[in-house]
C-alpha cells in the first residue's frame, strides 16, 4: 500500500508546485506551500497508522525531502539543514507530536476514546516528573505492540515537569518546543 501511495504523492506534489519554484524565492512562501501541500497528504491519519519500520519512515520522509531539495538554494544542503533553514519539523517528529497530542486528549477525556481501552493511569502520582504518568499495558499481540498507545507511553512519561497540561492548546505549544530527538528513529 505504501509503495503505491508514495509515488503518487510525490508526482502530485512535485508537478503541482513546479511553477511555484520558478515564481517565488522566499522561504516564507515555500514554507506555507510545504504546510499546504506536503503535510496534509503525509500527516493524514498518522495516529491510526504511524510507521515504525525504518524503511517506511525514510520512504515517507523522502517525499518532503524531494520537495525541499527542489528549492533553488537548497539542492546542496543536507535534509536536516533544509528543515532548519525552513523552520519545519521532520514528518517523523510531527507524527510523534500528533501521538502525544491525542494521548493528552484521551488522558483529559477530550477525545472520543475509551481511555481504559488504551491506557492505564499510574497510581504513583508523586513520582518524578509530571503527575499524569501512564502504565504501559502489556500487549496481547505483536500488532498491538506497535499501536500508538503502546508507542507513545514512554515518551509521555518522560515529558518534563515544565510541560503545561493546563489546557490542550497550552500542551500543544509546550510539546512543539520540546526536544524529542531521543525518540526519533531516523530524523
């Protein structure tokens, strides 16, 4: 399925933006195009299906890499430098942030999810770190072990004390500034 989708997304993105690269030279316009064209296609339903295999992660990331590499002054830069110059996160990081965001929504009963089906609250609220720690359920199957609630629990429990849990927008703002490089597989 992934092998069929990625070439199509790549063709659509690169062909629809070809005139854009000729007309504009500003990073602001390109950044808006990345968020307008690339992100919606590649972030769609990322909480339901978030790749865990390195080949899948790099394949999805390659679509954004091809898009940014087509910029006039970016073809000599490595992918990490391209992302830094444009001030955009990698798709892998965005998927992790989306998982944390949905985890927060389910912990505070904002999402239409049965919390007990996915997570278990830790009874040790006075332990180190924040007071919303979760226990990692032991999965019944290998497929369940790669589900978002299993993958996000370790990252959730390692969030710093300075993470703002007061409202959903405050939480989202605080995770956008956090460093998750230890939890990223590729980028």
